[in-house]
């Protein structure tokens, strides 16, 4: 399995975990998620990766919330992908 495949598998796991949370119900306010944009990081295979999280002001945490991933190309970054 290549590094890209491993990273993709990790992202898929995150999506499935999120869907499981939606199925069991979400709290009235998701802890640690305030409206707006924030840059966060995760470590995969010893490399630190960053991503931009955008939470709309209009989110109603009492209803299912869609999760959207936007991936940049191999030489890009989160800032250029969100422009």
C-alpha cells in the first residue's frame, strides 16, 4: 500500500466515524467547533499535515450536518485550494 493510499484510507476512516456520530445524534453544540475558519493539524506517518476547517455560522447542531472534503493537487496547499 502506497503512502497516498494509506492517507486516503485514513481520510475514509474519518468520514465513516463522522457518519457514525451523525447516526447516533449530535450534541446541541459540537465541543471545540466554533463558527468561522481555523487551521488545524494532524500527523500521519511522521509528517505533520495542516487543513483548514470552516464551520458556518448558520450550523444547527440539532440537525445532521454535511461534511465536505476539498483536496488540493500534489504540489498544492490548503490556502491555494480554498482560494
